[in-house]
C-alpha cells in the first residue's frame, strides 16, 4: 500500500511551543507568489514520518494543496513549487544513504538531501535537506518535556536507548561500554519503548548518547536537541542544513567510542559546561530545526535558486 499523505498530515499534533521569528525570512510579498503542491500518496507508507512535520511547517507560511503527483523514486518525495507563476519540480530525498538518485537529480529543479555529505555533491541543485524528529507528534509533547528538563531533577546520568536492527556493531559496543563502567548511572539498552516514555526518559537525563542508524544522522539526535539535552556521539559524515558545532551545541567523541565514557564523566562533573551545551542545543533546534523554521529554509532556498 502507498502511504496517504493527506490523511496522515491531519494527525500531526499542534506545537506546544511558540515558534521564533523565521531564521530564513521571506518578504510577505514574495510569499504571496509561492505555493506548494504536495502528493496525495507516497511510494513508501512510512514517508510521513520523515516529511509530516515539514508539511505543517510549509502550511504555516504558504498555501499547500494536494494532487496525485507521480512518485517514481524510492524514498524520495516529489512535490511542486509554484513560484511567480512558474511550476518547479522539487525532490526531498529522505533515504538513509548519502548517495543520490541520479535520475531524480537530473530531472528535479532542486534536490533536498537529508543525509547530505559533509563535502557536498559538486552541484548547486543538490542542497542539505535537514532532518526531522522521530515522529511529528513530538511537538505536542515538547512544552511539558522541556519543563521537566529545566527542573534538572535528573533520574539518570547518561541515557541511550537504541534499536538493535541498525548499526548493530557500534550500538552494541556503546551499550556494553556504558553498562560495564561504574562511574555513573546509565539508563538504556537495545530495547524499543513507546515514544512518549522514551521522550520522558530523555528529559530526565543529564547526558544523552547519539549513535548512527542506517545513515549517520538519526531521528534520535533531533529529539535530543528539541528537548535541550547535552548530546555526545561520534561525528557524522553527513550534516544538517544548519550544522552543529562541537563543544558549542554538541560533543563529538571518537568514531571508535574510545573516549565515550571519559567524555560522559567529564560533562557529568562539569555542570555549568554541560548545561550551557544543553541550552545551546535547544536554541539551535528552535532557530533552525523546528518545523516552521525548517520549512522557511526550504522556501528561502527555493526562492533564491529558482526565482
């Protein structure tokens, strides 16, 4: 079965946090001449998990209509952007691999790639696509979870819960290292929880561990940033549309995890430094990754490249 874009969109919960002014502003007069035409269905049913919050972000700024647009590519949403009376085909590649679909790249006027390689692809038509939280429903929980995190009544020191089906080697190694140490309390493992419970556990942890999944970027990272967590994990080979900075809003460990436990010990001991990074992580989410900000990045990029 093909995923139904329109029906899934209406199940997205409203945001419990007031968005900031756009970080990629567009003049109101310019927005009047923009419209998104979105497909009524996807090639893969779970696509709504990646793009559901992006749709609601678009709708906060421009009209969004739905049409039966062909979706010929795996893990790519093909939509249309109407700009100044002209219609342009845009591609949103949410695939977990960093490789591009060459046919789609050659056809689309603009190609947004979510697992965007750090070094780029050598063409202006391929741009970073950002990344979403685990589920669009995050926004309905966010206010309560942030209040919990702000109270700093932590129930655990280090948190990291992962599914075992992807990146099994590095995830198993991380869990083993964290379980074997005796310097701090670790909560997590290789079990899946209900989404709301998993978010509650994040909010009650001093430090959260990010690891790759099928691709280097994972939903978990965006969840952590949204809640305002101090995040430690290996540096990915792919990047967001607004890159994170080591030591400012994230902490990168060695790719072999050799310093993972010592880094956790350091940031557990350095309360002010840890909380500064956590606050910067939340600020980065609010300025660049929140769904309406994410959408304005797409609209601004399209306006500059195609206008």
